[in-house]
């Protein structure tokens, strides 16, 4: 017994050394969600000293809606044993002491000490890890832009070549009909004019078919839709959208209606829409005094869910607003203006619609609808 007691200080010192040096933030909680230990990396990540958080509910480190629902998650696991994060890991978001939200990768383990059950969370800040990846993505985007410019040039050349023949024919037929009408026509002349106009009409139909073939070639095909969890889809897109924005102090508020849970979508495409809207919102707020990003979801009628992304930025000018969802229209200084056009294509391919509002208090709110899987079932 004496040897065991003598070993306790050594074990405690060993544990303290681990907590002080482990590179990922480590937070240990009990089965009621109260913080038992808080590593040095966690102190640096969240801005709290360990003494400030010991005994507090771990939900203080979470943004909405997880902050309000965490105790329910924990209680549900204790009662049912159903795992949603424990032993699985996921990408989500955390809340800094100063109020802003940042993306993290969270892994949770479970252990028993006597009759007590404890949970250990290992947290990795994705902001720092992905800076290099973002730079590589920027380089890839630049290369892709060069490729797109080349492809657009090739497409324009092909389009001009394909359309030149029917357009030239239309012009020739119309000029011939005009010349024949210069003097009062007889019946034979009228028949020639009718034939010329018929030929012009056929050539115009051919030109339209050429344009439709090219449109079908470059547009999105059928989406591969599956039933997806909307809260998880939003959480992942939000975490990815916030990468690289930590220094801007963006506050995020997520408001999910309890009846907006499962949607029938192509997850990658809809997350791309969310990611585009979130990044646009962040860019719009860079120079704003208040930087509040709001993401919400609620049922819209019987068959759809409405998702909204709002910001407190400078808003959209009237001249840009009129053509905002058209290609090559943008309010950004260095933007290409194709993001919202692609978003509209994706949402309309899902049978939904996308639009925006300019609230009286300033900023912009984008809304889009996607199929509600529960309603369709």
C-alpha cells in the first residue's frame, strides 16, 4: 500500500508532462460533461487557462447548435450506447474564448476508472494544418484557370465555326428575299421568296440545335442523390468554409429546425454550394465591424428544406444584383463570377431554387431549397 501511495505523485507528474507536451489539444470530461483536465495545447487553442475551465461543462467550447444539444447527446449515448462520435471521429467546429468559430478534427475515446466513466477528446485545429494545403489549392486553381481560359478559347472557336455556316445562310436567304421584294413580285417570285424564308427558318433551327448540343455537353448531368444528414452536411461544409478565416474573428450561428434532418441530394455538389456561399459571406465581411455568419435550415412546404446563409457584410449593389446568378457577374475585385452560376445549376438540377435577400439592417442572405428525404418517403 505504501509503494502504491508513493507511486501516485510520480504517475501524476507523468500525466502532467503528457498534458503539457502532447501536440493535439486534449480535453477529458466525466459522464456529466464536466471538464476534468485541459492540456497545454488546449489552452493555446481555445484561449482558456486550465484553472478557468475545470469543473465547467465542455459545451462552453462549442458553437451553436452543439452547445445547447451536447448534454442531450451525452445522455442519449449513456442511455442507448449509440455512438455518433466516440471511436469514430469527425470534422466539426469549436468556439474560441473570444467568440469566433474555427474548424477542428475531433476524436473521442472512452475509458472507465473504477465505477466512473470518462471521455477523452483529441482536437486538431484544421486552420493551421490546411494553410499549406490551401496554398497548393491556390496554385492548382491558378493552373485550372489557365486551362479554363484555354478551353473557353477552344470552345469559342468551335462555336464560331459551327454557327458561321447557318448564320451566313440565314443572312444570304434574307438578303435574297429582300432584293426580290424591291419591285412588285409575281407569283413565281413569291414562291422563290417563300422558299428562301423556309430555308432561313431551317437554318435558324439548326443554329439552335448546335447551341443546345454544346450546352448539354458542358452542363451537369444527372445527380447521384442519396439520403444525407443535413446537420452533418452543414457542419462539414461550415468547418471547411472557415479554414483560413481564424484571424478574421468570424462568429458563426447555426440554427437548424428539428424537422430539417434528412435530405435527398448529391452530398458533394450541395456541400460545394454551401462552401461557395460561406466563403462569399466571409469575403463580404472582411472589412465589417461586425462579422456574424448565420446558417439556418427549416422545412419549406411539404417536399423541400430551405437552407439559408447570411452575413453582415456590405451587401450587393443594385447593378450587380440584377444579374447576380448569370456567368461572369461578380461583386468581387478578383472574382471570375461563375460560382453563383454553378450554384444555381446544381440547385436547379436537384429540383430546387436559389435566391437572395438584402435585409434592412444590412448584409445579404442567400436561400436555396433541396428535397426533403423524409417528405419524399
